[in-house]
């Protein structure tokens, strides 16, 4: 095993990490302001659902659930409808 505390990266990789860090910092969850309107964005697939609650285009809350972990049985409801039995 190599006894070093630094991981060698090229300049392009270092710059990419700095950009990623800056983007993640600016995309962090924002504090809820009850005076502003909320926008709910939701998405679903055959095996997962997710939703983001936004204010002024920035997320204030997030939810995600993998449906394969739940017992979802065959019921007569159309795609796009969430049915639990």
C-alpha cells in the first residue's frame, strides 16, 4: 500500500471538482419562506416515485421512495396511478 496522503489529479480534474463543489453549494436546500408560493414537482416510474417542493426555483424539501421495497400487488388501476393493497 502506498503511504501518501495526497491523491494526484490533473489540473482539469481539480477544476472539475471545484466546479462541482460550487454547484452543490448553490443547489443546497433553502429555508422555507411561508410567504412565498410553493411548486411541487413529482416524477414516477415503474419502480420509484419522487417529489421536490420548491420555492423560487430552489428545493426546500425532497422525497424519494423505491416501490420495489414495498409490497405493491396487481390491482386494476392505470399507469400513473399509485395503488396500494
